[in-house]
C-alpha cells in the first residue's frame, strides 16, 4: 500500500508528465547531463527526452544563432534566472521561449545542478510585437495623415484648432482660435454651400456630419479634407452646443482615386483597342468579358459570347487540350501558359491562335482566368512560305549570296559553296571581294556599287576566282533590299556559272564565222556562175537565136510570090517564137547578172528594176534617193541589188499591194535603204523567226557586209530596212 509520500511523488510526476511547460533537471556533478526532462520538450523542440538524455549538449545546438551571444552574456552576468530567447525547432520553424532556471546547491554550497521550467511564448511574443507595431503604425499614420481636430463651441461661436489643423490649413501658429466666418472663407467657393447645409442639418436635425470637401490655404493650395463631427455637449433641450470635428487631409487619396479612374479609363481603352483578343473566363468555363478584337476573331457579337461556355467556340481537335489545361490551371497545377490551338468562327472557318493566360483571385477568393489571344493564322502561313522560300533558295541551282548594307556576307546557299569552294563558315562575315579575279578595272566595280547604292539592280557578266584559284565566268545580278523607311539594309546576289556556256558560245561563234565565210564564198561562186551563165546565154544562145531570126527573115524574102499562105504564116510564127526566146534569154540573163549594173551602175539599175517591176505587176513602184552621187564599194553593188530585187519580188508575190517605194538616204557614216508597201503585211511570227529562205538570204547578205537588216510590219504594209557602213566605218 502506497504511503502518502509515495502518492504525492507519483502525483507530482504525473503532473510534470502532463504539463505543457518543459520541466527539467540538468546535473553538473558528478556527471553533466539531464537527469530529467518532461515529455513536453518534444512538442516544443521536436526532439524527444531520450535524444536529450543521449546528447546532453543538444539544447545548445538548437538555440537560435542570433541569440547565442546574448544568452551567454546574460548567463555570465546573472547566472540562472528568467531569460527569453529563440530556438529552432527540428522542423526548421523558429519558437520564442521563456526559461526560468534555478541553481541546485549541495551541502557545501556548490552548484551541482540546474532545475528549470521552459515555456513556449511564441504566440504571446508575436501578439505583443504586433501590438507594438500597430501602435507605432497608428501614431505614424496620424502623423502622416495629418489628422487634426476642430473644437467648435457654438455658444461662444469660437473654434479651437489643434496644431495639426493649423499646419494642415497653412495658418500661422497664432491662429489657434478662429471664427466660423474665418472657416467659411477657407472653404472652397464651390463647396461652401454644401458644407454649410450639412452643418445646419447636424445642428438642427441631429444628422451626422460626415463629408468630404475642399479648403483653400492662404498660399492658394487646394486641399481635400474629410470632416467628421461628434457632439460633445447638448443644451437642456437636447440641441448640440459643442462639436469635436476630426479632420483628415485626403488630398493624396483623392488624387490617387482620380489617377486610378484615369488609369482605369486608359487601361480600358488599351484593352478595348488592343490588337489581341482579351477575355475573362469564370470558374465554370463561361465568358465574363471579351473585347472587340476577340469578337472579331470569332465573328460574333458580345451578346453571342458572354455567358457561353468557351468550349463552344473551340475547334474539335483543340477542345480537349484547352479544357484540360484550363482545368489543371484552376487546380493550381503548372501548365504552359502560352500555347497554340484552333478556334471556330461563326462562319465555320478555323483560325490558329496563340493564347497567353493566367489565373487570378478576386477579393472573394473566386478564380478568374484572364487570357490574351493572338491570331497567328497568317503568321504561320508566312512562316511556312518563308520556310519554303528558304528551302528553295538553299536548293537553288544558282549561287545565292545575301550581304548586309556594308557588303558583309550573312548567308550563302549550298550552290555557292559548290561553285566557289568556300564553306559556309569560311564565307560568313567575309566580303564578296574574296572572289575578286583581278580581271576587271576598278571602274567596273565602281559602276556596280553606284548602281546598287542608288537602289537599282545591277546585271552583268563578271570573271571571278574560286578558292583554288581557278577562274570562271558568271552572270551576276545584285538587287538591293530596302526596309519600310526605304533604307537599303541588304543586297541579294544571284550568280549563274556560265563558263561552259561561254566556251560553247565561243565555239558557236567560231563556227558561225566559218559558216559566214563559206556562205560569202559560196555566194561569190554562185554570182560568178550566174555571170558566166548569163555571158554564155548572151554570147552563145543569144547570138544563135539572133542568127536564126536573121536567117528566117532572109528566107522569107527569098520565097516566091506564089508561096502558099500557110507556109508564110508558119514562118512568121517561128519568127515570133524566136523573138520570144530572145526576150526570155535577155530576161534570164538580166536576172542572173544584170548588165545594167556593169553598164550604168547601182542607182540606175535600181531605177530600171523599179520600172520593170511596175510594168510586170501593175504595182506603182517609186524610188527616192539623194540628188548627189552616192559612192559605194564595189562589193556592195550586187548584194544591194539582190536584196532590193528579192524585196520587190516578195511584194509582187505576197503583199497584194498597189503601191511600193524604195527610199535611199545617206549619213556621213552609213547608207540607209527602205522598201515599203501598202499591202497586207507579213505575219509577225514570220518576220521574227526569219525562217523563210528569202528573208534569211537577204539578212545574211547585209550582215556579211557589216550592216543591219530588219523587217517592220504593220496592218497596212511591210517595210524592209537595212543599212550599210561606208568603207571607213565598216564593222569588223
């Protein structure tokens, strides 16, 4: 059976074990360490009593570092006693504690242990700190706010001003007492009637006096004040006879409110006129606000959008994505705030948009999603076009270089590296002069730069040098690129390697030269053959026919009178045939080699030709030439005659003309010829192709002499034009 002493000790232990405060005994002798520490220590520090038993210095480890020095100083001065300081809980939180410690002495008076109680005062300390700060803030607020008091004694008609009011109203320190009339003079003229009305109602009707109005300081400054009156005394009839008016300078608040209103108007204007669609969605997927741009994006009015579930206007393939991200964002999960999806317009068209959104809470804790939508449909199309254009430029068969306005290379395609041998890394940052061959004078490059700096495209052939030193010929075009300010920002150069083409053209030119030489030689041989044939026809066949004609005439004279008439007629017919043959031979001879050229010269021969053509065709051929003699080289005579002959023959055969004219003009350097008719004209495709042997022959004859040949056709007629250089100016 427990004794009363045992029972008392058990009760004491039970109380210690249940106590919210930490009770402990820390022995110093014979060994240092806790001989007892109550279970409350675990709640206070996070460490169990067993951890304290095992580690006697544990307590020192969780004392707040900023309080260690202060606590050591207190202990050294006072020893044990009441102290407050901070500890760091095992979970990292900071706790304020109050420790009341007492030393335990042995019989000899030496300290052998310390007993103490530790209490968690975090809540009290926080409350006291908050209260102290609140009081400080209140005092500071009154000072900053410029709060003051008016004590108005209605009986004496005097108003006592507090120092704050004197300072607020900008009065001299001696103005501690003023009259209501003086106060009225300080009220803003526009507010005076309002102030007086409220004062009268407060005095006569016991209505609260709680208004905002303006005062005018002596220096002209206008202040907004809030005035609130409390009745201090009443007379026997219950009417107020003394007011205490609290006055607060609210000028800054008024200005802030006005600024806020101005800002709200500006922000509303910005939102309403934004190029992006702006919207607000509530917690139930429904639109609360949309701006005009968003309405235009959807092709709907506000009435058709507000209150509707936003999923109604999202394309089917994007609906799940947008709804899922909206839901997760509402739940506080981290999701991309910017992404792309398709919306569905009223007309059924889809638009690709980019959204940027965030979730905010209002004063009642309700969540709202605010989002901005940017229509990027055209942007994506443009990006795709740029991607395709870049791919096309990259894979182009021609070499392409892009430089800045100073000529520094910013981009080259693969063909550039293939042709020139420089890698893209080697070319970037360099100037295209790395390709300079030294084959062109400085004036060549100066003319090039003058052209492109004037904003024009330069085109021409240029010889450049590859990385390995090999020369090549290219056709080069350089085009300046301008910005919206019409300033040149870049140059685009397109190079076409024509080295092989140039070699082929040279071979073709050589072949054409040989062909022209052969053609000229062939024409000379043909003309010589014509001349020989014409001479043989004239000298042999012509003479034989003439002799036959003479013999027929002689035989006719020798016939007797009685010769039958039939024989005589036959002889006359034969003579007529011989005359026709002679005429034919003369005509053929003239066509093969007109004797008139040798006898009378080119100009008379051309006149004769026009006369003969008129007789044979009935077309009126005319001729105009200078009155002075025109001297032409011998080698020009026959080709000119043949070209005019071919032109007039074509008029007779194909034009259906009634008139034609040959014009000849001379300049100091050239002779000009024109054969023009009023016929139906030659089809343009035929004149452009020059595939007719007759036209080709005429063109070739003139060009072999260094001249130029062309045909001009109109609705009413055709004109053959050619010119020949005089000997000193003949083209090579």
